[in-house]
C-alpha cells in the first residue's frame, strides 16, 4: 500500500484509541476539512485548531461514545484514500443512538493530510438529535 494509505490507516487507529494528538499528527498546517451540508457541524474548517474546536471537540461534547469506524480503506492512488464505514454514538441531549454509514475522501501530499471530505446520510444523524 501507499504512504497515503498508511497515514490514513494510522489516523483511524489513533481515533480508535481516543488519541487526538495521533489523529492530527499528520495534518498539514492548512488542511481543509469539509463536513457535509446537513451534518450538524457542516462547513469547511481550515487548520488543526479549527478542526479540533469545530468538529472533534463538539462531537465529544454532544455525543456519548461517538465513533467513526472505518471498515474499508481504498487506495485511490495519487494521494487519495477513501474510507467506508459507520458512525455510531448517542446524542446526549436526547439519549437517542444512531448508526450511520459514511464515506470519507482523504487527500495526502508529501506525507501530510491536506484534505478531508465527508459523505453520509445526514437525515439519520439528525433523527438522533430530535
């Protein structure tokens, strides 16, 4: 597999361990992280601090046991890696659980993660929040 594949695999392994520093270790300074329109944290966040505050911090605050389990990684070549998996967790405010399929598209250049884009059924996420 490619270096890009190994970098993204390491990101998900860090996520599984609850290791935030490990999750962001390979982020480029100007990484662009896009959460899908309709998702609770929709928008594009640029830079590690913005992603930590706007995405990871909010997920930890709003969801009990939130997980992003990548079940398959596809090496697309040219620094592109696609992850296919499931989100799961319980929304703290409602006590409702969700399990939602996702696709993540990652971009890696010169050993650093430069981009992330999320695709998922945002309706199922919102159902847990209502």
